[in-house]
């Protein structure tokens, strides 16, 4: 199973938005870039399957890669 990291998360978001990963900054509001709640739920589910400990509400509260990576990395540190 591939390890989840910031760049793989960025690539997943970019695929979902049909954008280049280079165009998605750590602090960009992903909802402003076009991510909607249905796609966010799909990403959350995909990342949970990859072993991340996260909840949709945590991701929706601050829709930036920096915030999401902070949640995932805390979960990995506690694994």
C-alpha cells in the first residue's frame, strides 16, 4: 500500500479538480478552487482506505492541504 504524503494528497486533489499539482498551493482554499463536498467525501474515503485517520468534518473545517496534511501526519505519528 503506498504511503500517504503531502505530495500524493496534492496529486489526488489535482486529479479531482483536473488541475496540475503545481497549481495547488499548500494554503490554497480548495473549495475556492472548485472542490465540492461530494469530491471531498470521496477523497476522505480514499485516504482512510490508505490508512489516514481523518474525518470529513475536520477536512471541511479548513480546506487547505497544509491543514489536511497536519491531520494526516499527526495520525501517522500516533500509529
